[in-house]
């Protein structure tokens, strides 16, 4: 029995020595693990709060939009763009603000808002829409090279026809007729069928057949 007690004591001593050597590391590891879980939960809560705040601001913007006041609309959009630039709401707010500025003939601000979408949005469809609208404004301003640079950016397949058509408009306005014909033909090739829009592009192409 004495031998058994001695063996037990040796095991206890070994356990104590092991704990003195590694115990603190285990405690620290557990603390880091628990803190990591708590931190992750806190981050998720923080992110959910940000999404809710962005949604509330966007809802306020939609209400302000009914007023038709471009300054109020831009101010409301600015809160989203500055406070929650990574949210999907911010890019949508910028597009709404750009439209309000365009209607008020504040083209500089409209272009600025659309460029913001191109620079910050993570949604390709929104960037494609912003690119079309920005290029259209630049066409109206006769800034053909700038418009073509915007239209040269990569877009989704569903926008290929629209981009090619607008490119044809820009090239035609710039007097680059043969290139305009090619752009219109590309637009027709990208369109699915002979709908109304297809016919409009075909008319544009036909009008250039005799042009030099």
C-alpha cells in the first residue's frame, strides 16, 4: 500500500510540475479563445447595427426624394455615402442623388455622384448603370473622349448592347462614322431580338449608311 501511495504521489508531483510549466499557456490560450468568440459576436452585432442604420437612412432618403429638392436629396445621400460607403445603400443613394442633380441641371454634381459609384460600389450592375449615365452626360457635354473612356470599362453581358449603342452615339457625334457603324452593329448583334430598342438601333445604323 505504501508503494501505491508513493506512485500516486509521484504522479501528483509530475502533474503539478507539468501544470507549473504549461498551465499559464493553457489559461492564456483559453482566454484568447473566449475573447475571440466574444469579439466575433461583438463584431457581428456591430455590423448588424450598421446595416440597420444604413437602411434607416436610405428609407429617409426615399422620403426626401418625393420632395424633389435636389439639395435635400444630396444631403441625405451624402450621409449614407460618408457614413456607410461599403453598404449597398450608399451606391443606390448616389445614383438617386445623381438623378436629382441631373434634373436640376447640376451636371458637375451628377457626374461626381456617378463617379463615386464607379469607384466604390461592389455591385457590377450598379456600376454598369452609373457608367451608362455618366457617359450620357459626357456625350451631352461633347466630351467624347471622356465618354469613350467610361464606355471602355468592362461591363456585364446584359449591358453589352446598351454600352455598344451609346458608344455608337458618341462616335457618331464625334464624326467617327465608320467606327459608329461598327458599334451599332455590335449593339444589334448583342441584342436578343427585334424589339423596339433593336429597331431604334437599326434606324441609327441605317441613317449612317450613306454618311462618310
